């Protein structure tokens, strides 16, 4: 019995690692579908939200932290193949989107926690994604305001002009798509829970 328990624990740890690495890789790949400046439009929010629903809070947060760590050590996983710790530590015009990278971790935590607590139905995950998106923008826009010396609102160049208005329609579409994908993939999420229970890993 003890040997079987050890085997299950090892299998669970391996499965958890595969899921976390896979979610980080999906986020990295989605970052390369990118256009715009100083904050690029990418598919990352779709990747972050959909994987958070399926993996739950702890695994989703671990995946996003792994993604940030990979970029920080020099792997070209950020948008437009950028890399370097400066994207996570320096709020200046050349690293204006760094706050959104940190915001992915918070958004994953919110959406993953909602999935853990309330399930993966469309009507649960969509409000959770809206809340996660609000948190993402709170971090991202605060960083952007520090990086670029422009006012929050007003005529001409503003923080909202650079970091919010261009993304509203696309983000709503990505949230709807992510919620629909997560809802249709809910049985897969339940399979993950059965095969890799939280107590066997992150």
C-alpha cells in the first residue's frame, strides 16, 4: 500500500509539472502573436485565462511565474521575442508593458481560484475573467503610468489611450472565447483533478 501511495505521488508530481510547463509554454507562444506599441496586442490573456480555469489557482500561478522566470533569465518568451529581467523590474518607455506581465500572475490567481471554488461553467468563468482582467489592467496601467510621462486621461496621448482603449474589444472577445473553451473542456479539468489531486503537488 505504501509503495502504491509513493507511485501515485510521483505520478501526480510529474503530471503537475507537465501541466505547469505546458501552460507556461502556451502563454509564451501566444505572446508571439503580437502587434502594437508601446503595449502590444497579443493572445496572452486568452492563454492565461483558459489555462487558469483548467488548472486551478495554484498550478495557474505557478505556470505564470515560470513564464516570467523563463523570460527573466533570457529566453525570448515575451512579446516580439523580447527577454530580460528589465521587463519585470524597470518601468521605462522601453519596458512599458512590464506591469501587464506581472498582472498575468494576479489574473491567473483570481480566475483559477474561481474555478476551484465554483466550477468551470461559462457563467462562472466569464465573471471571474472580467474580475481578473480588471486586476490585470490595474497592475498594467499603474506600471505604464510610471513608464511613460503622460496623464491618465485627457486629450491626446494618455495612459488609457496607450494601455486600455485599444484593447477593449479584443479583450472581450478573448474572454468570451476563453470562457467558451473552458466550459467545453470542463470534463478534461475534472479528469485533471482525479488524476492529479491538489495534495499530490502544486
